[in-house]
């Protein structure tokens, strides 16, 4: 029998996989499930974006390799978008790199900077690729607890200076997945000073910067003074414009880091499909009406879920951003048990907080990725379930 590599052992059994196995089991048994687990946008891209994508795909010239750096047009548009949105100036030749979805870059940055045994500061709870990418590169995780009392921000003062000194990377993510917390510019300025003190590379995942509610506009890490000296920032065109399956993102910031990541990727892939880059460039440079519409749709979903669950005695914090609700478990159960019972008894699939790290215990993540009519049915089921539990 062929033996898999030991690095697969370091990944372990994912709670996501366990919940997906449960979902398949329940569906096979004939259950009608409502899946609020995976953060994949259910809405379609704006019609004009789809027209640009489909038109480009019909052109005979669009099927060659684009190579890692993509097209000059896409990089230029990313830089223009950044200037308009955040007031941050970027050189499209040296400080912008397209990605096959932001997760592509999130995983590969570890291979570019982590050698076996190197330390990295990783948020806990945190998006699983931060830990998985580190483990695949042979690195060791130093968990930064994200606690309610700190607004789910890492307390930089509580990080062991000896470990900070040995670490090479720090990962951050705001608006946050899974906690939906947001970060201020002053926090990012503190991070820059921390990074300079300990010679850290900061990697900020800003996938949800354009999904925020009630007029709140998340800031960029690169807006902080000196941020470009110590870090990079990842963006998801997929999430912002509902192009998840098309796989498009980009990373911006420190030119040396961008060059090293590009060098690594040049040995792994041949870049994003040109029609996707064309559609992405159009999306970023056109009127941003679809973003505003997207925000309103998710805000309505958020309010529907939170009010409906509150009526059943399940009180949840109201997120300012992201497509998630980080919900404290109302029954006193552990997160895995609660999520399994909710799936089996109510047919609603959520993710146990433990899947995002030890400090995620006590919560479940609810993804607002269904139409309002479906969410209303989910609320009805949750109310019935909690009526039997509380």
C-alpha cells in the first residue's frame, strides 16, 4: 500500500470534514437540510460582470497561459481601486500580484517564508488555512487567542516576547472569519510597531473588507503608517463580487514579499484564466453598485437570523462585517455536540467553533449564505429545536 506523506498527518481530521460527512449521511437518509456552514456566496455576480466574463471566454485569443503576474491591466486596476478605496498608493509592477482566489496566496505565503521548525503567530479561532498552510510548510503555531473581552483582537501585550522574537510571520484577518469582529486603524498601527520591534512579516487577510453594514467601512492594514514596510494584504475579488467559483483575488504591499511569493508561484502554477482577469478588472473599475446591493442583502439576512433566534432565547452579537454570525452556544453543550444535534434534529448545518481552534469552543459559526425565504425556514427550525432544548 502506498504510504501518504507525514505532512498529511499534521492536518488531522477537520471538523469541517466531519460535518460534511454528517451532511451527506443525513441527505442520503432523505433529510431536507439547510446548509449554513460553508462561507461560499450564494448570490450571482452582477449581470454586466457575467457578460464581460462570457464575452472574453468566447475570444480565441484568451486561452494561453497568463503566467503568475497576470495582466498589466488587472494589476493597474487593483492599484487604482486601492487608491480610491483606501487612499493607499501601490506600484502595479512591484506591489500587486493576482491570485487564484485569496486562499491561493494565504497558503503559499508559508512556503515562501517558513522553513521546518519556524514559528508563526496565528489567530485562534482563525480561518483554517492559516494553520494548515503553516503545518504543510513544517512550521510551528503560536496561537494568539481572540477573546470576547478583547473584541476578538489579539492582545499584543500578552504575546510572549521570546516567542515573538523567534516568529517569522503574524496572520491577521479583519473583518474576521469566524468571529465577524472588526479592527481599527489604531490597532493596525500598534501591529506595525509590534512587527518592527520583533522583525515580523504581517499577513492581513482582508477578504471581507467590502462586506460591512450600516455605513461602516473597514480600514486597510496598509493605511497604517509604515505598514508597507512590514506587511502585505490579501483581497478576495471572489467574495466581493460573488465570483467564488471563478477563483480570483490579489495580494498587495511590500515589494520584496510580493516578489518572493511570485517566484514561488511561478514554480507551481501558470496564473489566472485571462477572461477571469478581464472580468475582475471590469468589476474593480466599474460602478460599485453591486457591492452596495450585496451589503444590503446580507444585512437583511443578518437581521432576520438574529431577531428570529433571539425570539427563541438565543442571543447573538450583531456583526458589523463579514458573511458570518459568531454565535455563543445557548444550551451549555460543547460546540461539536450542539452542531451535530442541530443538524440531526433540525436539519440546519452550522460549523462548531472548535473547528477554528481551541478558543473557538463555546461558539458556532453561522454563514448567511441562503436567500431570506430559506433563512426564515432555518429560523423556524431553530426555534423549534431550542424550544425543546432550553
